[in-house]
């Protein structure tokens, strides 16, 4: 198997947000709904931007009230001669017309003092209203953003699962299960978090910064120019940080995939691990993979712990500049305390989203790396697909023909089949016999187009398999693979896996034909008995008989049995074989058998060696003409049901029982 990490390393070349852009475009499927969080965000941001101005009004109102009270208290104490000289300065300080009289000044100051409580109440109520608006629309924004991100993740996961289902066997041969699982779970979740949080925070930060800059320059351009140079410096730092950190996140995902693969393989093979007392070794392997994840995450943490203090240092420099130059304006009388406080609050609105860019870029880096891995699967090309204009395969009779078929796995290496040619007539049983690696499994993998031939062609009733649709082809082929796979659920559901609309009578008939009905009924729940994950609650023979029943329920025109009786005892094999002898009539059947007794009654036996047919014919012919077949026959362990005489048992009774050396 090729290194599954080969493709995963591609994102390490540098930051590439193309996959993330494609993931964000999934929101386009919801159009108006996708726009709602950003509309609510704008309203919440505007409500937030209004608060500093209201705070300014409160401070200025308090300041003016205190000054008015102080001046009113001290005016009677000032001698008239002194007051006439000081009045112009007092009017200038209070920013009142220079030609006002003392009485006008007193009236204005009294009005200011009396209006101060009302101004405070109005500004306070306005702050509460804007805070409530901000809270309400922030909640709506967060809710709809989360809802949209969940919808996008739902679509991504479904598209990813559907693509994995459609990819050819060769793709799955080259990629480990753990790698695919981590992309459908953890990678999708990282993309979802960015769509639901990071993207909204990014837009919110931009809106807040732009709005704040507009307000700062319209209220005090000179002071705004003091802090403006800080922004480009921070932005440059974030861009550098993003270009460095995204490949690191890609490496984390690769290490996490490797860790997940070790875990998945160990859970699947836990019985083997315990049987061979390999717990310590496997634990060391897992620890090594976990160390790889931890070390990579620490590398990212070191970079982040350097960036954030640097960002806050820059922000503090901007704040210090504001304090200094703003203080000088207050002393010069060109800036009020309320205006200075308003500017300071807006400055927080400027630096806070700037600091948030660090977290946003971190999340974006993770999401971009994960999106690239997701779309690497979604963009993968399947080796076996319906060609343009492929027609549905009509109901077939079952004439199968191999014409000079050569086949290589993954298009390289030595061929496992070499210019193989043979023909199976409708209703014939074709047995495939040969040593391990002779090409038996490759032949039955080519029939349902799990793979395509490298050279030559395969036809069914004259139709080239590459000219018909996969669904129409595979719906007419029943398969019982060597490795029996059952799914969590009831026995009935597993038998009806290929025909979910099958009636209970049809399910029962298929189970009886596969000699499975009796043991199924021995369970308290009968056909509703759960089989457990991968059928762990059943024996190997029971699982195999259910798999045979599943294939028979499809009523296929072509039947493939890949060593389908290897996990049953001799007595059960005899029962199954009798049922298969009846059910294979009228169907073209391809049988790979471990026991020689299964192939003796075949209409055609193909003896394979190193990917080529070295002998063909029926049992009697091959015993005379094929030394390889005779050797296999004579070395085969033969066993029939004790006490039950079969046509084969009379022939085999004179054959010594020897160990199996070349049955498959």
C-alpha cells in the first residue's frame, strides 16, 4: 500500500485559501438565510459604536454641571471691578459669546446646572437602549451564524461521504480508513467553526475598524493620525503569521490522521493484539503518534505565544501616544474630557478587533488546511466511472466473456492477469482454482467493475462493461466476498441490505436457501436479533451464511462466490452446497472455493497460475490432462458430513486426508 500521507503533504507548500473559499461558498445554497448574520452584525456594531459618544455626553454634562455650579458659587464673591476684567476670560473658557453680560452668564450657567440631571438620565437611558439592541442583534447574529455553519457542515459531510462511496476500489486501496475518517469529522468541524465564528468575527472586525476610523477622523483628525501608523504594522505581522502558521496546521492534521489510523486499526484488531500479547508494542506505537501530534501543536503554541504579546505591545504604544497627545490638547483647551474619553473608547474599538485578528487568522489557518484536505477528496477522480452516454444494461442472460484481459493494480508493476481469455455460457458454473496470487480474486473484482482492465475488454451478453452504467451492471450481480461484512442492525436488515423493500417471506426464503434459517430462529429475537458491530455477535460460519442469503435475495443473473464456504464446517458446507446447486441453476456463477469438493461439479474449471489460465475443463478432463490440477486435488484435505453419503464422498473416500497446501 502506498504511503497515505503522500497527498496530505501537499498543503504544506504554503497558504492556500482556495479550498476555504469553496467551503464558504456552501453558504450560497441558503442565500437569504446566509446574509442574516451579517445584517444583524451591522446593527449590533452600529449600536456598539454609538455608546462612546453617549459616554462623552455624560462626562461633558457632568463637567459642565460641576463648572457651572462652581462659577455660580464664586461669582458673588468676586468684586465688581475684578469681575469686569475677568468676565471675558470666563466667557472664553466656557466657550460663550464674548459680548455676554454677567446676567446672561448666570442664566446660562443656571440652565446648564439644572439640565445636567436630565442629560445624564437621557444619555444613560440611551446607553441601555443601545446595549439592549446590541445584545439582541448579537444573539440573532450568533444564532444564525451557528445555524448556517451547521447547515454548511451538514452539506460538506454528505458530499464527502457520497464522494467516498463513489470512489473506486483503487482509491481506497491507496488511502487508510483513519485518514478518511478524520477528514469527514475533525476537518469538517474546523471548517464549520470558521464559517460559524471566524468568518463572522472577521467581517465584524472589519466593520468595527472602518466605522471607528471614520468616527475618529471626523471628530479629531489630528489625534487619529497619531495612532493610524499602528494598524499597518499590526496587519503586516498578522499576514506574516498567517503564512507561517497555516502549513503548521496542515502538519497537525496529518499527524492527527496518523494517530486516528493507529487507533482505528487497533480497535478493529483488538482480538489479534490480545491473542499475540502485543499490547505494550501497540501502546508504544500509539504513544509515538500522540507525541507527534503534541510536538506539532507545541510548535504552533510557541508561535502564538510570541505573536499575541507583540500585538498587545503595539496596541499599548498606540494607547500611550493617545494619552500623551490627547493630554496636550486638553491642556491647550482644544479637547474636552468627554471628547478625550470618547476617543479612548473608540481607540479600544480599534485595537480590540486588531488583536482579534490573531485568533481569526489562527482559526482561518486551521480551516484552510482542513478545507484543502476535504476538497482533495471531493476533487479526486475515480478510476471507474460511467462514461458519457453510458446505457443501462438490459436484463442479461449471463454470457460472460474475457477477451485478452491484462490487469495491473494502480496502473503499475507486474500484471496480475496476463492476456486472459475465456467465456462462460449462461447458467454455467465456473470454478476458479489456483494458488494464492494466481489472479482469482482479480477476476471477480473485474466482473462488477470494481476495477477496469488495463488492456482487453470484458463483455456480458456482448455489452462491454465500460459502455453500461455501474448501477445497472451491479444490480444484476450477486456477490459474497471472502471477507464477510455485516452492518450494525438486525439480521433481517442485513439480509435485505440490497433490497430494502423485500418482504419477510422473501427474506426467510433466502435465509433457508443459505442454511441460515435454523440458527436465526434459535435466537430469542429471531430475525430481529442485532448482529453487533461488524457482526461480532455471530460466528464466522453464521456471518457467511447471512452474506450468502443477502446475495441470493437479490435474485442476480450472475453470482459470485469468493470462497464463500471457507468459514463453515463440513456438515454446514454440505447443506449450503445443496442449496447453491439448486439456486445456481439458470445463473452464471463464478466460484472460488477452498475445498476441492465444491469445484468438482462445476461446468468449467479454470486453473490459474501467475495470472494466466494454464488449464480449463471439467473435473475428469483436468485430472487426466492437468498436472497442476491433479496435484491440488491430491493434496486437498477432503471432508464430508459424517454418515451422509454424497456423490463426492464416494469418489473421495479413497483419497488420503492430507494437509491443505494449494487450495486457494
